[in-house]
C-alpha cells in the first residue's frame, strides 16, 4: 500500500520536535506511529541516546507496531532508558507458509526472542495477530494462537483478515475459493475490521468463534491479568484498554457477538448512531 521507499527525517529534526512538544507544550507522553522506526538501527539508537543526553523526560509508546525481527537487545535497552514503556510487534501469523504468502517473511523464532528481551528489559510487549487469511487452515490459526499464548506477550489483539479490492490478497482469495460469488461481496463493509469476516463468508467457518477462543485463552489467565494491572501505567490509554478488554472478554465468554453486532447495526440504521 505504501511502497518500499523510506524517507527518514534527520535525528536532529526529530529531537527538535520532541523538545518542542515536551518543553513548550508540556507533552508528557509520546506515541510514535512510525512502524519502521527500527528499520535503521543506528538512527533509532541515536535518537534514544539523544533523548537521554538532553535530559528529556517523557514516556514513549509504539502503538502502531515495530518490525520485531529487526530489533536487537541493545535498542530495546536504549528505548527503555529513553522512557519507552510499551511496544507492539505486528506478528500477523505464526504460519511460515502464510508469512511467505503475504510477503511478510517474519523470522518467527527471532521474534519470540525479541518479545522475551522486551519483557526482560521492563517494556510491555504487545502484538497484533490476524486470523482468517484466504486459504488459511484451522491448524494454522491454532498455531498463531498458541504462539502468542506461549510467548512473553502481555497483550495481543486478534483481528480477522479483511480482503480489500484491487489487492493481491483478493487474487489469492479468488484462487482459494473459486466457487465464492465475489460479485455479491459488500465492498463497502471495509475498515480494518469487518462486521462479517471474509473467511466466514467464504468457508462457513465461524471466525468469530475462533477469535473468541483466542481472546479467552490469552486473557483469562491470572498471571496476565495481574501483570497488566501491575506493569501498565494508569493513564487514559490503560483505561481505554480495560474497556476494550472487558468488552471483548464478556462478549466472547458469554457469546454476545451476534447480539452486539445486531444491536450496533440497528442503531446505525435507525438512529444514525455510531458505535465503535
């Protein structure tokens, strides 16, 4: 979607902006959205060093994901010293076949090691995972869930895959499900989630049930609940996360997804009310 070219701002420009936000506007926490912040390790480490050297006191989080297999322990240590308390790694899938299919080619063993380093250095490790790629098997979805549960991750989001028009993923879907009627597919039901996942429509397999099971297995573990309350800063992000966590857990455990989605669609249609 964004291509492969990278334009990097200079370290000095980045630091001047951080100093402006912290010193002039009183910003106490930065959320860095750059998901390839660590593509240049030397530059990333220099930014961290300069934050420390200039005495900038700020909390840092990476909510949009970093490339896990391009991290090293030194960068994680420097991030911690610079004020980083949380980072997300975009794993997507624990299936080597699917990693190749979607051209992610993530080194899964290195990623698990990086997650452990992140945890050991005192940064909260989190992840994005995706369920329901075209041609994905139930065993491959299970391997992704197992990968996250058996790691040092403290939080994980399990998204269902959305197939967008004019993408290579759509062509893979057409090859995988030749009998599926794509002419009737609702292309307007497209965000980063879908009210009815494509995989559910194409295979009849209840993706919500698999997603529900993933959330239940990951979060309904006493050690995870205790660590989240102990380690996570008590700020608005934490409270927002609690809301989403409770909503996902209760709708999952009590199987309220269909009721909630039906209610949301009704309100949007009849009352023109927007629910997230």
